[in-house]
């Protein structure tokens, strides 16, 4: 089954249900997701959470990420909910969301301080699936952060790539051949580094650590099931 956008939007479905309580459709969708991520019904007896398995991920049919911001936080599971021209928004049960263009985080909501948007340009291998042999030496990006104007603060950087060791990386029972890539981004008097584990065959990022703003910790993402348009 092709990983797809979740027909989730739980709050919207709850608001549209007739009468009191949660609509039957919402309960079915919620059960589908929680059976994968191991979050039980609040009314059910307390029990050990289910272990996520590859079979449960495949059965859900959902594109899915696991993300963690900073050292002192627990990872959250997010599922794809909307695709706006290639910008895919993933959301968690806690209303936190990440928007990705390819594997590049282009916006965040409810995760420390919001990243408003990121402007990407053709040829960026983090935003557009590219085999490692075809990656450019550097790319340009423009990050938009909260600021004192309606457009926020614009941060323009040029990012270069340094390939490292090859090896394997396992995510929920599947092992991928990967190459380590260090990404160094420099702007006007500042800089930051991202790091990626990139599939040697396809260029898919299976694990990525990315900068999402000056006032936010880095986000670490594992791709449990990639989104396929």
C-alpha cells in the first residue's frame, strides 16, 4: 500500500460530529493511528504501550516520521496530513507539526519557537530527492523566522556538503545502506551544521538532524515510512 496522507484532522472531525462526543468516523481513524504509535484510549485500563512494528506501519498505510527536539524531550510520532504543492505537513497527537519539502524542514508549529517558512531552490538535494552521486557542492536557502515585522527575520545561507563514512542504519526492523553527510551552512557572520544519513541508492534521507532557528534546539527526525505523492 502506498504511504498516503492521513485522513485525520481530528479536531475538525470532532467539531463536525452531530450531537455530543466523538463521531464514529473519528474513532475509527484515531484507532488506526494509535494502534501504530502505541497510544491507548484514555478510558482504557493502563497497560504497557504497544511496540511499533514494521507490520503495523505498513498496515496503517500512512507516511510517518518520528521526531525529537532537544535532549530532554521524548520523540513524537507524526503522520502526513496535507500536501501543498510538495510541501507535506506532518502532525502529532499533541498538535505539533513539521512541514517538509522532501526531507528539508521548511516550517514548524508548536515546537519551541516556530520556523515560519523556508525558501528552497532547484537542485537542493535535501528538498528534492537526488542520488548521492548527483549532489551539488553547495545550495542556497532562505529561512524566515519570527521577528519585528510581518515578514519576520530573513536568514539567507549557503550550505555545502561533506560526505563521510558509509554503513547501515536500521529503523523499525528495516536496514538501509547509508552514507553520512555533514552539511555546513554559512550566512552573514553566523553558521550552523546539519547532519544526515542518506540512502546510497536513492538519496532518501532516513535520519536527519536539522537547524530550525536561533531560539530552538535542533530537530532529529527518523523517517519511518516516506511519503509518496
